[in-house]
C-alpha cells in the first residue's frame, strides 16, 4: 500500500478555491473506484496558503492507471476536467511525495 501526497503552494488568498476544487473532486471520485482523498490546509507549514491532498493506493500501477484515466467513465472524466479547470491559476508550485505504508 502506498500513500500519495500532493502538496500545492497556492498564490496568496487562493487556497480556499483550490480546497473547494479538491473537495468537489473527492466527492465525485467517491462514487467510483478511486481512492478516498483527504484534503488539508496549513495550520503551520513551510509556506502560507499550502493545500495538501492525500490518498492511499494499492500499488504504483493502480496510481498510474488512475492518473491516466484508464477505465474512467468518459462523463466522469469531463466532470473532473470541469472541476479542475483553471487550477493552475491558483497554484505557484507543488510537489508529489509517494510513501510505502509500512504499518
């Protein structure tokens, strides 16, 4: 099992709109086989306006397939695309971390 953590450093004042996008994406993906997403904001962090999302995946192949949209209903793909439209305007930079869950 792996934990995938996406850390986004938002432009000033743009964390809330990104959180709203991630929560909408999480709600939509809950209706499918996609893993549950946890969305967090900084209380104290490396930088202000930090948004973190985490999900657990069975293996890296499953993550790769999910990211490529393999097996995704085309209508859901359109909905996800609409939800995330313009998210680059909210973010300055980000990073992805993947951890093996040991226990």
